[in-house]
C-alpha cells in the first residue's frame, strides 16, 4: 500500500453528537507528534495510559508512547496475538492484569491501536474495568477506520457466537492517521472496501457512484480520494449512531447490511479464514438476491452493479460451495439481531436505501444459500 | 429468623427515577404467585428467562419458575456455588453458556435470586451478554435488599481486587419479598444491618434513632418495623443514585461510607471470612475515628453511638489485630475510588451528614489502623 498524498483531506474532523458522550473523529496523516496533545486535551488529569496493540500494530503503537510521555502520561503497551481468536475471556483477563499492573485509576485511558479485534477487545476492557475507563480509538485498518472504531460497540466472542459478549461504550476520541494504512496487507485493505461499499448501498448513492468511478485506483490503494471517502463513511456512521445509539429503533441495524449472512459465513466457514469484509461482501450479495427474490427490491440493476463493484475490489460474491446450508441457517437464527429464532434481514430497496425485513421465511433464505 | 408479620408495610413501592432507565422496587411478603405477572408487565414480548441462584437460594428460585411458566416464559435455572469466589470470569462464562443454551435473545431477562454475589455476577452477565439483557433483581438477603440490588452496579472480582471488573446496568425491576429473609442465617442478617446503620449515619438521623430504639428486636429479626426500614433504605439509595447514577459528582460515593477500609479488610483478611457487612461495620468505626482525628467530625457523641449500635447488632467494631497494616494501606490505595494512589474517604461530620475528603495523609490512616 502506498500512503495517500497529503493535503487532500476535504474534512479533518467529524463530530459524533451523543449529548454527554459526544466525541470527535480526527482525520489526517503523519500526526504522531500531535497525539500526546490530543489525548491530554481530552483527559487533562490522567497520569497513566494503557496502549493495546497486536503483533502487527505494535510498531505503530510504540511510537505513540513518545508524544504521550511528553504530554505527561506514564504508559504501558499490551500486545495481544493477532486475529479474531484474541477476542476471548483469556485475552481480556490479560488486559485487566496490565491495567492492574499500571495501577490504572478511573481516569486512565485505554488506547486501542489496531483493527477491529484490538478495538473490540480493548474497548470491552475499557467498558468494564473499574466499571468504565476512557477509551481512545486509533484504528489502523480501513475496516476499523470506517466502521468498528466509531459508534461504541465493544465485544468479545463466545465459543459459539461472534460478539455475543459486549457493551456499548463510546470512545472519548477517534484518531485516524491514514499513514497507518501504508503497512496494511492489500487483502485486508480490500476487505475494508466491502464496508465502504456497504455505506453506499444503505445510505449514499453518490458515494457508490464515486466508488464505481474510482474503482481501479481504489483497488490498489492509490486513490487520492481515499481520505475523503473515509471521512464520508465516518459521517454516515455518526449520523446513524446519533439517531439510534443502543440499536433500539431499528435504524442502527441498517449498518448490518450483509452481516447476518456474513456472520454465519465467518462461523461456519471459520476454517477458510475469510476476513470480515470478505464475509460481508458475499453476505451483501446474498442479501440483495434475497431482496430481489422477495420482491422487495425496486431497482433491478442493483444486484449486478453491486456485484461488479465488489468484483473490482477482488471481493468474494458468494459463500463457498462446501459450507453446509443447514449449519449456516442455524447460525443465522442464533444471531444477536434475531428475536426468538425469527430471521430478520437488512434488505435494499434501491441504491442508497435499505429496510429492516422481519419474518423472512426460512425456505427463501435456504434457496439463496443453495444457489451457489 | 422469623418471618415479619404481614400488613405492616408502610410503603410497597419505591420508584428509582432515572429517565428512560427508571424502575420500581416492589416490596411485600408472600408474593411468589404474583411474580410472573410482575415480569410479564415489564417485558410483554419476552419468551425466555434465565433465573440465577446459588446453592442456598435455589430453593427460593425454583418456586418462581411456576408463575413465570404460567406467564408464558420458558425458564432455565443456573445455580452457582455460594460465596464471593463465584464472582469470577469462570462463573461468568458458565452463565453465558446457560444463556446460549436457552437461546436467549435481547428480550430475555436475567433474574437474580440471591444476595450480593448472585446479583453482582448475574447483573454483569446481563450487562454484557448480547451487549445488554433486561435484569430483574430478587434480593433474598437483607444486605441485597437495602443495597446491592438497587442502583445498577454489577461486577465480578479480579484476583487482586474486589469488583474491579463491572458495568453500570440498571435493573428493569426489583422484587423484595421479605418472606425470603426467613431462611437467612442470623449472622448474614446482622451483616445486612451494618448497611442499614450506614444509611442512618450518612443521610437519615431519624432512621439512626429508630434503630437505636428497636435495636434488641432488630438484632433478632423480630422487629415488625423491619419492612418499613427496608423501604426507607431503598428510598435513600434511590435518591442518591438518581442524583449521581455513574458516580461522577461524588454524591454517590457517600454510599461507600466505611467501604474503603472495609474493602481492604475483606482483601487482606480474606482468610478470616468476614461477611461484607462485618467489614463495613469495622470500616465505619475506622472512618468515624479518622474523622475525629482529622478534626472533621463536629459531633463528638457519634463515635460512641455508632459503636454502641453496631455492638448491639453483634457486629465487629475494629479490624483483627493480626492484619498487616502496610498491606491494608496498599489495598486502600488500589481502591477503585482512589485516584493516582491518593487516599480518599467518606467521613461523617455529624449524624446524617457525611462528606468526601480527599488527600488524607497516609500517616493519619496508618495511625487509625495501628490503634487496635
């Protein structure tokens, strides 16, 4: 990945307005030297800070200890193994131990430097240690920048269900330095593009069209437009979260477009090691086909346009043929968004508009999964 | 313990006003048959419910499955070992498993039937499974009725610190059936009286005087006045929590009178198996002596009145002589309420009024602990 050119950011700050829990997402590049001041302004009285990273992002986290030290923080860095399996009670206990060793008090921030796994785990530790510590998100993957670092969802996995254990805990601030993308493996970067496509389908037809226009450059991470695309995704996410912080009205659920299928693919297909965005990409294709099958979709060009765009980003467009259909259906009925085992999906009506559809017949879903 | 006579409740409902998180504490006796209706009214659409009890309270929890079944709930009962050591990640994982087996969805209530340990653990499971399930508290000890079941604090222990891991998660309702006290061992009942005394000292001089008048009857659990005392304590707790739900302004901290010392006694003196209220009783005596030593106390009769009342309830009035003073001090500096290791205490000024005192010199605290 090539770093994005500087000076192209249309927007360098997105505010998430949640009353007393409001916070800013700061976007820029090459901002390491300013990080200490950023955290100090958010937390004038803190004396200690725990950085959390994984094996891959420790090289991004370590330099942040310098400006933090200059800003008067005594820091420690906890490094977890990379990968989804770190979202466990065991790794959570390790973070609790690190906070204890640091003599953390209620003002000690947890600073998550990494992708979704680091953010979810460190965020849940922050949500629960001392009944809640301040959380700072430093997302270093495209996926985390546009999605998981914003909105306050934190979680670990149950042996039989992804994100089954968690809490809503909004960060005090989000720090997006696009220089961090330079070290990201290209497959992970493209996985993040799946969530970017998602925002276009659910809420922003213009964004979708921009992605179509710039697909070849975006595919390779060379697009100078990338930073403004990230900011645009953050703004959409902020708007949705502002209106439905705790996922109560159904609005926030639209962010899960492609995810009911996607989560099932991640569980049943665990051995195939798909990335989250890859599962979501195939999940969005299943969802758009389901919408068409149910007569919910009004724009018949959407399935092919979505497929073409996902293909342009080298993303999978269907589940793997050897995944067991009944196992996938069972996993979907266990989904957190399911109620009493009923299947519920976010389905597109047209480009930029989706709805929550309840009571989808099992037979229809099965048919979608069988058509591979 | 003899059941309290019926028909003596001055008050059968205390409302905790917390905006969208408001709830009622319902008080009465012999109310088991009405329990299903109570839960159904709170949760019209739930299909399943998980009861949590310990080895001692399972005999109180099991009968509740009947009215719950009649109200249309499919129930499961999870039984944890009795005692503080159950507030662990291991037991937490067992409750997550039980919820998974029940096919819990976001409407499934967790119903905690027991004392503080059951309430804290089950409450934390409810706070974190699926990012939050409804919680119903059925406190069965005096301590839980007047304190831990109200206010939304949930927690488990870290190997080196009590309640270090937790969340604020308000219940949907609290169900206090004083018939449940009939099976409570007398030592546990008296431990609960320590928290009742606490309410008098921090906020309600009249309550303290009522306790003094009825001490002999209360000591043996025969006082017909007990139900109205429980309601009065719940009302005080509700008022404090309403004004400082997340322990931010310092007001809620007054509920921790005696607890900074008390928690240290529980940690350092773990081998002596004091009950929580016993540690709080000795802690309140240390706190009142510290207030006197620092010149903070304005009413010189309070130490002896408080001591006399605690003695009347067979509660300890000082820490055990073999507990190491430096270990106690270290434990206090680790307390959740400590900030950057500074010692902070809730100290009485006069009967019914306490304040939060910061920066208490270590030497003064040491002196209080040495005077045994």
